[in-house]
C-alpha cells in the first residue's frame, strides 16, 4: 500500500494560469469554470463541448469567456488544458487536440479512472507538454452545463497521479489551482488510485445500480410500492443509481480489474452475511453491524459528511455531542 | 400481489385516545410522544423503558406525562398500548404486560417485520384486546430518547397489518392517530408487508452493511483512505450501516425468508453486472444504468425524496424544471 503524499502548492500567485481550456462543459467542466472565475484563478477561460446545444447553453450561462466551436480553437495558446469528457471519449479528443497543444502547457483531466486513461492519452502526448492526470472527488447526481456551481470542489479531495517525468513545478501549479478552488490535493500512483476508487466509489455505484435493478425487476412487489415505501432505505441507493450512465459505463469498462476484484470480495462477504441470516446467528450479525458503525464515525470526524439525521433531509441539525 | 388499500381514518375527534402507553422510549417511542403531544392526539402519555438511564433521560426531556418504572404500571388503564421495543424483545414484554391490558384496549407496535412478530404476540393476547400491528416507515440513523422529534412521521407511510377479526373502528381509530401525526396510512397483509420491506429496506441495509464491512476488511486500502475519499459514493452506505445493530439483527432474524429470497435475486443480478463488466459489454451497462434512472424519477415525483444535489448536503436547491 503506497500512502498518498500531500503536495505543497505553488506560492499563491493569481492568476495561476493565463488561459485555461475546458474540453467538455458538463457538471465538472462548468463547475471548474465557475470556481476558477470566482477565485480569479485563471486569466481567460476557453471552452468547447461536442454538442451544439451544450455550447449554446454554456454561452447563455456565461461561465466561459469564449465558447469555441472546435476543440483545436479552444486549446490554442492555453497554458492549461483540462479534459472534462467521459473517459471513453478521451482518446479521440486527445488525437484531435494533440497538434494544437502549446509547448510547455499542462494537460490534465478529471476522469474517475487513471491507469487506462493514461495509457490512452500517452501515445498522443506531444513533446514538451506536461501531463498531470487529476481526479476531483466531487460530483452530484445531476449532469450537464446547468448542474455546475462554484462550490462543488470545496473541502473535497483532488487526486493527482503524474508520472516521474513531470517537473515538480508543473504539478505544484496545478495543485495551486485546485487548492484555489477549495480542494485538498493528494498525490498517488494511478494503480493505487484505481484500487482506492474501486472501493470508495465504483463498487458502491455498481451495487446501488444492481439493487435498483432488482427492485425494478420484481413482479411481486410493484414499482409503485417500491417508490412509495422507498424512504425506508432504498431511496438512498437510487440517488447514486441516477448518475450519468455514459460516465459510469466508461468507469466500469476502464477500471475493470480493480472493480471485479472488489466485487468478488463483496460477493464473498455477502455470502457470509447470508449464511449468518440463514443459520440465525444473531451474535455474529450484531457484532458485524456494530463494527461497521465505527467507519461512519470516522467519516463524520474527518468532516466528509453531515451528522444531521437522514443527511439533513429532515431540516434538523445533528445531535449535540 | 395484493395491492395495499387506503384506510379511511375515523372522524377527527381529539383526543383520539384517552391514555397512550409507550413501551420503549427510543427514537420511535419518543418521536410518537412528541408528535401526539404536539397534535393534542392523546389525553395522557405513560412511558416505560427497560433501562433506568433511558427512563431518567426521558423524565428530563419531558415527552411523557409519566415515566413508569414497570411496564405493568405504564399499560394500566391505557386504551392504546404501543410496543416500541426491538422485535426480538416483543415476546418477553408481551408476556409481562398481557395480564395488565385493559379489555377493549388497542395494542399496536412499530416493528419493521410483521408475520413473525404477530406470531410471537398472538399467544399472549388477552380476549377483548384489539391487536393492530403497525410499522411507521420513518427513522434516522440515530437512536435513543434524545433522537426523537415531532416531525419524524410527516409525509411518511405507516403500514397497518391487522387480522380479519379486528373491528374496523379500532383500525380506523389507530389510523386517525397516525394521520394526526402526519403519516399516510396503508393496510396490507403481514406477508406482503414483509416482502415489500425486504426490497425497500431490509436488503438495502444488508447490502450497505456488507459494503462497509468489505471496506473495513481490505488491507490494501487503509481505513484512513476509505474515510478520506468516501464522498465519492461510499459515505451514502455508511449512514445506513450506522443504524442500530440490535434492531437490525432482529429484523434479519425475523424476516429471514423474504430477505434471503431478495438477497438471492440480488446476487443473481450482481452476477449479470459482473459478467457485463468482465466481458466489456458497454451497451448492456449503458442500458442498465439508464433504466435505473427512471425509478429515481418516480421517487422524486412521489415526494419521497429531495431533488437537491447530494440530498441537499451542499446547501443548494434542486434543478429548475
């Protein structure tokens, strides 16, 4: 296990970059634009989205200084280019922009998987362009240019997975941008990132999708009953399972090994839980359910979730300590 | 599949009951007391809890008119007795109070399982006492007398599963109490209740506990990493998996058949998802993830969850429609 290491961001000079190009203007791209704009972190923001409707909407919303009709135009002269497209689209976009990247520019991305994404980018990477892969651990179940907002990255982690060949000052500069948007920046290897994310994100999403799929499939319990009585627990799974299907298809196709590994462990563990239920082993179940409480406590102590009952849906504060 | 049927509550007379006895003063018992008090729904509230510390705390909080040191004292003269203890404790409490129940009184409970609970209660039920089992689909991950509040049941469903022998007016009266506390009241058979809840609550909890158990178990990803990066999806599972261990042990031991049935279906479905990931079947995954989105939409349209991003944890409203 390689522990993540903190990165010392570059001294706070503003703007951090003269021109940032965002390729993809969905939830993450538009939020980066709002956050960078709020903090005065970049001189100019050029954006591009593949769909004409998204470009049109982005122009109306006004989070970019320029919304360009081609990716080549957006990246021209940019000292930071961030790929904010689904992982499966990365290679095609990369092939298209590579000839237009400025020497000395930093190239980054926001993809939820790293090893396979890096393998797709690297063959197209021009000499003199610094590739610093990134992954902000932030998002909501909403997607598209309307879903973005400046506060999305606040107090969230952003993981950078640069190779050894990247100059430290290029890494520190990108870290300064993310810190300026409110994030805590960490560094780890692409492989460790993919395993950590399989546990904390990819497998939980696979399981939530599966649970919702089962409910949708049962003939003996109607859809309207599932919906009506969902507050008893099920609805928490449906939020996760309402996330963008394209993004998640690409995550599973591109982090296959780690996801299958952790899903295998999950299935094993589920067998043990099923066995304890079947054999009526109350002591085992009670001990198991007590142990899992401690992790929740750790998350609350780390400030990574709210202690308000039901995620604060009830409009009530958490208990007094 | 037997569809649930709505119950017409009795005409709104206040108080609905002259004296309500609550056995068990945890999250649900204390919330019932606050809600009944707020609505002027009962003349007097007598409470009992097994633990002296809970009784003491309940006296300080003041949600009961009287906190009694024995269950017999609490139920004496009550025209409504509600068992708010864990399902596994129901039979012992029932045996203890049975000789003290007033003829014509209504006996109810708030247990998350119904068929086995009814089987445990019935042998002890005195002649002339109307047993109307109930299950409010409401709760939070917090427990104990401090966790209760008057609004817990608002807009939530309460399912009643009385037998055919119970007079309709006794059922309508209990329904009026729950409606007065803000709930929608439904009626179904105990067996159908147990199946519906296995899908919407018990299996989701089993899966959340298992996912948290897996994360806790991995040597290759440290606890601190799981906690640090939990906002990427995992933390949603930990809230559910922080629920009361005793309550959940009893749920699984007492709704074993339906839970194992749905867990079996879940495991089957998970095999299909794993297979699609392993074989790289992107079309299948995309279609699957698109289908599960529709259920989320239904839950939002039914007013059973918030559309604010991330359950409103970010303090932002839902998207404009």
